[in-house]
């Protein structure tokens, strides 16, 4: 199974940049296609798709969200962080079956 | 607007069975694969099952293989998850999600709560 590792917590100030990382135990890329996706989950709500295939913004998602990476290392960036962005963020790979990272909780500093 | 509405959750005893439903609207249900994902209290997301648009293929996480069955009725725009031999560790919020290309889950329901306890 492909294991995805995320830092549990990231503290950030409003208006600053947040960089959330996700490392896979093996490559999740096929040719030039990176099968890594990002979701946001606010307390008491269902997850919402933010970024698909590493760097593509999902419909309706603000441009302050962006994604990058390939192979085993991926990053979700929020710049600038707004109060509404305080949530948990999960990476998910679909290279082999489907697995999620344990999530990164974005907190205010 | 895509909508997914789960139902059928509840409190059940270990060893019992339960069947969840997910009614879909706002898209052509019969054209998309569908997933079930669960989230134990205060824990992260765990993918548990996928069914292709035409039910031709079904995949399960090892944690539920042999106990859970995913199915769908395209005439009713409804996805199902039949859960047997339930254990305390199956206690979770269960979400259905619409599948998109290459494993992306682009819409999620609000979830159905399942508690397994004696």
C-alpha cells in the first residue's frame, strides 16, 4: 500500500503563506500524470476537493490555493491565508487503489 | 448542482448488519464511478470501496473486504453499502463521493453516522 505522510499541525498567521506537504512512500506519478489530490475539511462538514492531479484547481476554488509536486513529494500552498481557510487538509493518491494522508490541521498562530 | 444524500446510519450491536444508501442528483449518475469513504471519530479519512459506473468492477479496502458490499441501482440514482459482521472499529461517519477521472472524488455527501456498540 502507498502510505502518505503529512505533518499533523501547521500554525500560520492570517495573510501569510501556508505550505502543507505530503510525501508518498512510492511514486504516485504515471508518465507526466501526478495522481495526487487535495481536499479541505472544515469541522462538522464533508471534505471538499481543492486540487486534482497535483496542480489543477477544482471548480469554484479561490486562486490563493495552489498545488505542486511530482513523484513522491507534493505541496499545497495557500497564499494568503484567510480566516475561512482554517480547516484540515488531506492529500489522496489514486496511483494504486486509494489512500489518504492523515491530514494537516491548519491553525492560527 | 451535484447533491449526494446518505441515509441508513444508526446505532447497532457488534456482529450485526446495516445498509447505507446514497441518493444522487444533479449529474448523470449512471456515467460515473462512486466511492464510499469513512472517518472514525477525531480521525482521518479512509477510503473503503469503489464501484464502476456500470457495476462491472468493485474494489474494497482490506479492512472491509469480505464484510462490506458496494452496489448501485442506476435506475434509482442510488448507491449502497451493505455492511455485515460489524465491529466497534467500523464506528465512523460514512461518506459517499462521486468519482471523476483518475480517482478524483469531486463531490461528497454530508455523511451518515454509524456507531457499533454493545
